[in-house]
């Protein structure tokens, strides 16, 4: 019945006047708020959805609160939730999108008369769009009035139902577009808020996943905290997987959305950049840039995707990043082959112009300031016949006026990055201009730069001048080498130097017809000359040696010209000021003083400073100073180089002071500088002496610490040895006590055995000792007998030989004497043999007596038990004897070990005494060194005071003193005081 009533009220054709749109929406809102049946509420919300596009203002104003209430109360019905979310999206979203064709929704919508529709006041399209955006922001603020609404929406995104999750994603995206910061704050503090949104990337339904990408793009804009959370939720891995699945650069708009999200996460976020590099995700970018031989017919989507991929590489190596992070990423890109792949695209054919331009810019920043990358880039050759270096091919494009302007700017940026902090590359470029290295058969970088410098195209003039200036940047050697370059102007005329030719073109600038071109060319040449002669007195001398240069500069500065020429006047003033500041007074006509007098007479100091200051006040100067890349909207605005703006900022102040100084002030300044240099040299000498003494003191400290350590080790060894000696003593005493107990037990056992057998143990011992003594005597006698036999044989041999060789009576008498000696010896031997036989007989008799004595008890005993007992006692006696001998040997060994340990202890004590003596000597030397250092420090303090007085005199005279040098001296002084304090503390600790 309720449905019939609803249809009657809303869908019928009443006879009375038809309701307006606002009235219909009001009735629907009442139905949503008051209906108890879910179906009624669902139909009413569906009708509101169908009217929300046409009656956005009325639905948003009247129905938003009811719709939010539906989201809170009807969580169980996914259909009504989907209608409510769609309705909220329609009234909040500002995008002009076609509504999905839902016939059932249109059927549920009541027929509204044309006269009742909301009509807008006729306005222009721009005003209409602004009105729509204002409505979106208004309804977004109303929705965000309660922060719980966003939390409720995040909770609904956990629903897997497509009709709930998809409109929820779109609604949250629209909220972020309208009020990004406020919604980001709510999501950031919501528990698991970002994690819920990251789950959308894992949804198997591509529509939800793709809209989830758009949601994360809006969420991560300008919020570093959310960017970090998204990155640590494994976003890089998921996004790179999606890019690979979709076909990388050949993929569709999904790849573009992933790349835009990656750029959001990495741009100006050092934490995420480091995480991206440490996660080895740079290596996964290399396959993106693989191109084939045929590069024609690229789709617009592929061009867009590759352009974003190149931008992503540039984000990782941008000059605005920290130098350490940029250098690390550059190294990784070289190691993984990404730089090589980019150079392949650079030299490939058929690549679209905008991709080629962006690739050049990308390669520029990958090699900027990285020596290894710059060296690799210098080795790249173009696939031409014959092969040419890539640098030469790029420079050919830069000086070709038919090439696109953005491409020429990109090549200039690449050349600047190649030479940035690359003195080796600067030397190679300048070397191509020197006479000894010019090859007439090939085109070199130097020839291209000279050709561009003197061509009729003003943009080529400017680019070549800036490129050549970068070859000289902060490189005094190359500035001097470039002075050797000679140019042949025309046949029959002598060659002129490159420096002179630049000044000739500068002075002849009025002959160029196009006024804008004239200014651009002259500005480029003036920037080259200022960079060339700055901080190079030899180049200043060469410049001043031409008598026409100074009058030309003074004439340019003193004229009253238009706005464009004022910039040229300011640069001429800068060039003349550099000639004053870096003048070594080697030319008598153009010393510092004479040039300042010339300025005062012909220009006026105030006018000179005013013209000089106009350079930094120029709008294009400020724009060029912002970033290194030369980006200009048109060629006419290409006037200043980024590095040159740094030079102007550095020199403007010092040139102004140099112009205002008088000759007396300069003389005083020179005297003070000489005095300061002398004092500085003295201070340097004393500092070197102090450093040497510090080194010696440090070495002595190390020696003392080494000796102290050795002493401690010796003490530990002595302590260990003493403990070991004590242990050995204790063991010895224990063994001694044990040996005494065993001897007592043995004596008692032997006494019992002797008493049982009837034989006293002392008699047995005496008999055994006599037997052993006889054995020893027998062995000795045998040894003596063998010695006598050998002697007799020797004498016999000698006697026989003497008998054969002897002659006369003398020989006979000698033989007689020898024979007598032999006979006497033989008698002695026989006596000894008899004695031996007698001793053997006595030995045998003693043995028989011992056997008789030992067998007597056995024969007299009638019991076999006694015999067994005697045998047992004898075995015990033998064992005890063996044990006694072993213990004696151990005691002897312990005594020898004890003696050795005592010797080691005495040696260690003597070593410790020697080391203690050396330590005392070293401490005395340290004290003497300290006294000498104190004297030196007193002398230094006097010198520092004199220096301070002189610097104060300089300040009084108006001279600027470098504060960094004062800070350095102060730090040195405080550092030396701290070292002295540390030495005193170390010596006190050692004592």
C-alpha cells in the first residue's frame, strides 16, 4: 500500500498543478527519513540518484544528511548503499562525465515538468564551470563537517560488493579533488586508513583497481607522510608489477596512472627515493627503455608513457635532491645499464622529437657531476660512417638553426651537465681548439663551438658562448690554454686570438641589423668574456693589452640607451670591474688605479655601480638563477645562464668595493696583506711545528701505552706463575705426605712377611745389594779387559812394523824394549783375569748362599699357604719399590720445574724494572715537549694578537675581512688547547 501511495504521489498525473523539482526532492527526502520499509527507502534513494545530476543544488542541499544517515543505518543492504554513494558522488563531483545508462533508475524517477527544472542564469562557459566547482567545494565542506563521515566511507570500502566499493572509491576521489588537505588529515589519523586504500590495488576487478590508482594519485599529492606510508605498504612492488602486466611503455592509460602515482611518491621525497634505490627498483626500470630498430608509428599513449618514464628517472637524479642521494642513484643507473639504454635511445633513428628531447634532458641529469657517467658518455659514438662521438652529433644539432628550439636547449643542458665538475672533460673540449690537436679531416667539438660562436644565427652565438664558458668554469688551466687559440679571419691577414675575435665581434655589434639578435649575441659574448678572465690575471692582461677594449667598454657604459641596451651596459661594467679586481698591475697604462681614475672621469663611480646593479635586477636574471636547466618560453628570452648568475652574485659586491677604494687605502691594504701573509706564514710554520710535536707526543703516548700494557701483561704472567708455583708446592707436599704413609705401610708389611718366613728383611736387602755390587764390578772388569786386549793388539802391530824397518843395533835394542813392555802388559792382563775369575767365583757362591737362605724357610715350612703368602709379600714389595722410584722421579721433575719458574720470575721482575725506567724517561720527555709547546703557544698568542690588531686596522680602513678565516683560526686555537688538556689528563691517568 505504501508503494502504491508513493507511485500515486510521485508517478501519477494529478489534476492539480505539477510539483516543482525542489518539492519533489523534498517529498523524496521525507520518504527516506520516515519510511520504515527498506524497499521504500531504497526506491526513494534511487529516485534521488536519478535527479542528482539535473538538480544538483537541491539534492545536495536537502538530501545529504539523509544519505549519510542511510550509510550509517542500512549497512546490511548493499543496493541502497550503492544508490546513496552514487548520489553523493553526483552532487560532489565536478567532472563533466556521462551518467551510466541505468534504465531502472530512470524508470524510478518521477516525471518532472520542464518548467520545474532548475535553470541556471545564462553565463559564459568559464563562469558555469566556476559555479560547478563552487558547488562541489560547498557540498564537500558540508560532507566533511563531521570527520566521522570520511571514517565511515573508509569502512565501506572494505565491502567487497562491487556496487558499494566502486562508488565509494569514486566518492573519496572526488572529496580529495575538492578538499585534499582536509581529507588527507582525516585519512592520516584513521587507523589502517591508508592500508585499506592500498588493498584496492589488489582487487581482481580492473575497474576498481584502476579507480584506486586515481584515488591514490589524489591522496599522495603534496603530503610526504602519506607518501611514506604508501611506499612502505609495498606500493613500488605492486605498481611495477602492474606496469609489467600492462605491457610497460606499450601499455594503456593504466600504465600512465601508475607512472603518475610513482612520480607523486618519489618527487621531493628523499626517504622514498632512498627506499626505491635500496629496494633495487631502479634495475627494474631498464626494460622500459628497450627500443627496436624500427621506431616509426609510435602511438600517442606510448609517447605519453615513455615521457613519464623518463620523468621518473629524472626525479631520482634531479639537481634539487641532496648530492649524496643523487650520486648514489647515478651510480646505480650506470651499474644496471640504464644509462647505456638511454644513450641507445639518444642515438636511435625514428624516435619522436619530444621523446628525444626528454631523453637528452634525462641523460643530462644522469651524468651531471658523476665522473664515471661522464666518462662513459664521452665514449658513446653515434652509428654513423665514420662513427662520431655523441657529443659532436649533439653539438651539431645545437648550432643548427633549423632544429627545434626545445631540442637545442636540451643539447645545451646536456653539454653543461657533461662539463659540470668535470675538469677532464673540460680539458678534452679545449684541446680540440688548440693548434696541435686540430684534425682537418674530422669535425670536432671545438670547431662546432667556434662555428656557432661566429655564425649569423644569434641563438647559435649565445648557445656556443655559454657552452664554451662552461668549458672554462672554475678551471684556471683551461682559461690559460684557451689564450693560445688562434683564428684565421680571412686570406692574407694574420691570425688573431679567440679572445681578440670575441671583442672584435662585440665592438662591431651595431652592424647587425636585427636589434634583438644583436642583444642576444652581445650578452652571450660578454658572459663568455667575464667567465674567461675572472680569477685569471693572465687573461686580464691579454684583454687589456688590446688598446681598443677599455675605450669600448667605457663608451658603452657611459651612454644613455634603451632598456635592452642597459643590460649590455651592466655586463660591460661587470667585465671592466673584473679587469680592475683581478688586475696584477703588469701593464703600466692599465693598472688598477688608472682604470679607477678612468671610470671616475668618464663614467662616474655612482653611475658605474648603478649600471652594474641593473644586471641582478633583470627579470630574466632571476628566472635563470632558479634552476640549472635552461628553460625559456621563446628564443628571445634566452639571455642568462644559471652558472653565470652565480658568478655575478659572487663578484658584484667585491667589484663595488674595489671601485670605491682610494690609492692610499689600496697601499695600506697591500701592506696589511703582505704583513698578514708574513704572519700567516709564521703561523703556518708554528702550526706545522706544533703538529709535528703533537705527532711526536702521540707516538710517545702510544709507546707509553704499549709499555704499560706490556708491563701489565708481565705482571699478570708473574702472578700466574706464582700461583702455579704455589700449586706445585701444594702438590709436592701432598705427594710427600702420601709417600711417607706408603713407606710406613710397606715397612710394616715387610716386617710381617719376614716374621712369618723366619727371615729378617734386612738380611735380604744386604744380600741383594752385594749381588748388585758384584755385578757392577764384573761389568767393569770386562770393560777393562777388552781395553787391555785392544792395547796389546796395537802394540803388537807396532812392534812388527818396527822390526821390519829397523837397522843395526839400535833397532835391536828398541825391539827388546818393546817386547819387554809387551810382556809386562801381558802379565798384568793375566793377573787381572785371575782376579776376575776369583770375583766370579765369589759371586756364584754369594748367589748360592742367597738361594739357600731364600729356600730354607720354604723347605722348613710344611704348609703351602706360607709359600703363597711369601710370594704375595714379595710382589707387594716389588710394587712398592717401583712406586717409590716413580715418586722420586716426579719429585725430581717438580724440583727442576720449580727452579725454572723461579728463573722466569726473576727475569720478569728485571724486565718490569727496565720498562719502569723507560716509562720514567718517556714521561720526562713528554714534560719537556709540553714546556716547549707552551712556549710556542705563548708566541702564537702574541702573533694572533698582532694579527687581530692588524685586521682591526683593516676594518677601520673599510676593508672586509673574511670571517671564515677568523673562525678557522679560532677553531685551530681552541683545538690546540683541547689537545693540551687531553694530554694533561692522559699523563695524570698514567701516573
